[in-house]
C-alpha cells in the first residue's frame, strides 16, 4: 500500500504503509535508539507525535507482554527504513504491524530516515502527516493543524489508584508516567499511590507519604501551571524526586525557566556527567524541552548533572530541602541502567527524612 510522509516545509517521502490504514498528523521527532521500539511507542511522552526511528530495521523482536510503558499508546505514527515482517524472539506475541493495527496507529516504511533526520536536525521538529496522496489538500490540512496544548490532561489518570507494597509510602504524581518508574519503585518494595496531576499539596499531605515522585509526561511544562503550587506546597515537607517533565516542573516551581529545544533528546545513548564526581552515565532520554541554565537561582537550586554533548541541564537539587530531579530516565526502559542508582538515593533520602522526624518527635 503506497503511502506518503509529508512535512510542513514541503518535503515528501514515498513509502509503503503498514500498521493501521489511516491518515495521521502530528509533530514529527526522531529517536536514535537501536532497540526498545515497544517501550518507545507506548511511552506517553510521545503523545501527539510521529516517531521516526533512525535505526534501519525496526520490529524484529515483535511485541511482548512485558515491555509496555502504557496500555493504550497515544503516539500518532511510526516511520522506519525497514519494518521486520518476521519475528523470532521467544517472548513475541505479535508483530509490530499487528500491534499498530490493533492500536490504530499508522506506519510507513521504506523512508530514507537518514535524509529525514538531517532535515529535522537542521530545521527542527515540525508538523508532519502520513497520507495516501501528497497533494495540495494534504498540505493544506497539515499546515492548518494546531498542535495540542496541555497534553498531560490527555494521558494522565483522573482518579487515584494503588499499587500495593510493604515498604515506603510513595505518592506518584502521574503526568503521563511510564510503567518502568512504577516497576523500579516496586522493586524497592514501595507502597505506591498513583495520583492525578490535578492533586493539591494539601491532599498529598493528608496521605502522609514518605516521598513524592513527579513523573515524566508529554508536552510543554508551562501547560501544567497548577502543578507548580503543588510542588511548592510539598517540598521541604516531604522528600521529592522528579523525572523528565517532573524535573522541568520542579525547576519552574523554584523560579527557573524552560525552553523548547530545536529537536530534543530522544534515544538511549546520551552521555550525562555528574558534576560533583565526574561520573559519566549513558542515559535514556525523551524530551523536547529543557531548563534554561541562565534562569537558575544558585541560592535555591544546584545543577547536579549536565549533558556532555550540548551541556543542557540534566539534574537539579534543592539547596535547602530533600528534593532533586533529573531530565533523563533512570528507569531505563528502554536503555542503559547506568543511572538506576538514583532510585536508591531517593530511598535513602526518605530514610534520612524519617530519622530526622523521629529525632524531633
């Protein structure tokens, strides 16, 4: 089935359709990961986006029951050089083609993804469509598209629910969370309560948690202004750990600013330096916004990590309170596990806070 990928700059790529036989439109971004396509496609941080994979063969391991990052992905489309028609992994339950059909996500294969990536690196992310005909009508529809705002509301839970454990009580604020964050906390026996992004500081404090996790999520952090008062209301009272969008919201709540990146960080090979020790971790990343380093008040926030390639801010710690955040994904699904020790640091922070509370009792 002949299909076309069209970009708002007028570029046209012809290819073969797979997945759902539907037209789609969204913001196109590229991902440099060599594996982990299932986790990537089901990551809600890709809400409203068409994902172009730079690795030339995607789908060879099929789809399995263990690697979902959400049950119902909201990715708009998938672009690959070649899609595997045969899968041989022992865990595979279905092909990528079958999976995309079930989830109503269209794909296009046979695209020169190297040329596409060069366009996006030079011009930045832009609107795109996967269509049946690259005619004037398709371009008119594309250019008329208004990208969505407040994408968090489209993917986050609206009601609280538990993930029971026997250890520390952690309130997880869902901005579009990845299941792997819950898995890492559950591995540490945490008793989890997943809460909607509209939760207030007072409602969180009523639960008396040992710690609060601010999760990843899609879109512009400035589209979630209600979260800032919540963060300011709990930091200093409860240990706090933010990841990805949670990191950006933590920065905004403490007076810093964020900006939209030209083409973002999306892949599993981003080197990050811990400034205090010089330690280098290779990290999993997926974000199109970053914290402006010039906006950070050094009396309030300490920059703890930086991306080696472009020196973007990758980690922050509050000067006065037990609270820290990272831009990358220490949950590493997919990606290297170099930075999963940060979950252990969060556990230690909750332990230390409990000891201080007992001492003051």
